[in-house]
């Protein structure tokens, strides 16, 4: 199935958080840039995490899946 880039990044973040439990913004940023060809900018990541509140929650400087 083909997804847009933002959807792919959201799915990658969800998979990563399922594997590690919770991660900091920097850990998520490094993971996406190490594992994707196109990478992600800091602004894009902030928008992905901030505009998908129903999927992610910030807790004590760590992000996790909902």
C-alpha cells in the first residue's frame, strides 16, 4: 500500500515507540534520519508530533504512543 510521506513518518514513529516504549524528541529525530532516505527536518518533526495529538503524548520530556 502506498502512503504519503507524512503518513509513512507517522507509522515509523509509532513502530519505533512501540519497540522502545518512550523516546525523546532527539531520539525520534535521529531514528527517522538514520532510517529514511529523505529524512525529516526539526520543524517537520515538531508538526508531526504536535498535530497528531491523538497518536502521541508527551510525558516528562519523552514521547510515547497512545
